[in-house]
C-alpha cells in the first residue's frame, strides 16, 4: 500500500511540479494539470504514452480528453492523497507532453480548439 507524502517530500517535490503547471486541487490532496496540444492526434499520442507510463507504475490518473485538451488529476486512492507514485507519474507525463501548452489558471473554463472554433 502506498503512503502519503510527508511534509519534507512535499516541500522538496511539489514546488518543481508547480513550475511546470501542476496545481493543487481544492478540497483534495491531489494535483491537476491541463495540457493543450495542437491537435486531437497529438493529445491522443500523449495519452497513449502516459497510459504506458501509468501501467508500468501500476498507477492510473483521473483524466479527460476533449479534442486537443487533456485534463489530468493525480492522487493515490490507497492512501487517500498524494504519494511518491503521483510525483513519479507527473514527471513522466511532463516528459511525454513535449511542447504542449499548459493552462495554469484552473478557475478559467477549459476550452478545446473545437469549442473555440465553434464560437
């Protein structure tokens, strides 16, 4: 069973993830990141690479995909919060995302290119 990140691990690991766009999820011990890719194909490719990394870690994200947008939340359900596995998967996902842009303000609506073009 996974164990929650301790205070020292949080101080060490979370600021570096915040620099790449990961944000705390209000009301949960979880982190979230929203990537925007140039196309559905790029988003799907990222999800495929991320899925392989998740399988290797036996740790699976909460995520959704709308056209070019992939919205990911990481938490460890076994320990009801963030674990070292979340940090590892976040780092692997960051490496797999390439040059995608990141929406860091999670209070804004998340819009895909399809939604923007439809206006």
